C-alpha cells in the first residue's frame, strides 16, 4: 500500500511532464528552423551588401 502510494505520484508527474517536454521540443524545433532561416537571410543580405560595395 505504501509502495503504491509512493509510485502513483511519480507516474502522475511523469504523465504531466511528457507532453510538456514534447511541447518544448516542438517549440525548439520551430524556433531552430526560424533561426536557421534568419541566419540564411542575413547571410544573403550581407553577401548582397558586399557585392554592392564591390560594384560601387
């Protein structure tokens, strides 16, 4: 009985924690993609700025 009551809170916290971890993982993936896109666009902008500076 004591062992069961000890196990139940742990299982409850695990079930509550798993969707949260999944949620944060999804957010991290999305932000990472956005960050990558942002880096690419900034690289292109810098490259364009460099080429325009050389042309001038």
